C-alpha cells in the first residue's frame, strides 16, 4: 500500500547517465526527426529503385523463359513477374542492403559509438563522448522528443543528444529525466 501522506521525493536537479550508443540509436533519431516532403521523396527513391530493378530483372527472366510457362486463358505472366520481382527486390533491400548500409555508416566512427556520459543539470546538458565534451545550455535546446525507447534532446533540427531509456535504472528515473529536460528547455532565456 502506498503511503499518500509521505512527502514526494524532491525533483532531481542533476542526472548523470552512462551509456553506449549503437547504430540503432542513431536510426531512431533519424526516424524521430520530422522530414519535409522533398526529404521523404528522396528517402523512398532508393526503395522504389530497388523494387524497379527487381521487376525489370523478373521481366527479363520471363523473356528468357519464352513460352515455357503454362498458358491459361486470360492470364498474363508479365504483371505477376513484375510484382514478384519488385517484392523480391524489396526483401533484398530490407534484409541484406539496409543493415549493411547502416553498419557501414558507423564503421570507424568512435565519436558516436563509444562509452558516453551525459550530465544534465540546471545549467544545461554536457555530453562526453570519446573524450570530447559538448556543453549545450538549456536555452539552446529546441525540443525534447520522446520516441519509443529513446529521448532526444534536440539543439538543431538534425542534431541532438541521444539518450536511450535503457541507460536509466528504471522507468521512473527515465520519466523524471524527461520531465526535468522538458521543464528546463522551456525556461525563458
């Protein structure tokens, strides 16, 4: 039973978070950023291109088969081959290419992938990554985004500090950090 007469714990004014970032953390940041229409179109061009390549390859394979496929009345194998090829292309993209692409983006990048320490207090947020210290005062924080299992302290549209919720001891501590960060980011300068 919860004792409602007991005083609530004082709000935290300092958080020290030790973490190790992984490529999936950066991918979550990319997903959390609001993209404009042109950026969305460009992002989808790769998927459409791979699907198109798969469709063309399947149609070329259909031509090589010539008339060896069974002939059914009112049945055209062209659209079936194109759709199947596009789906195979999409599968190859999702399973084989995308993960390798993400891994290659972060290979050899010690700045973002090593042990990190984030200290948030009333003066701002300090991040120490690979021996490099970054200080962001609260009046430079544009937004605090909570997306899934991550908190992003954004100081630019595409730049921010990534804080995975797994870095906290429990959900309560993560929630206190989120409330603190949001309160401090809204403070007038």
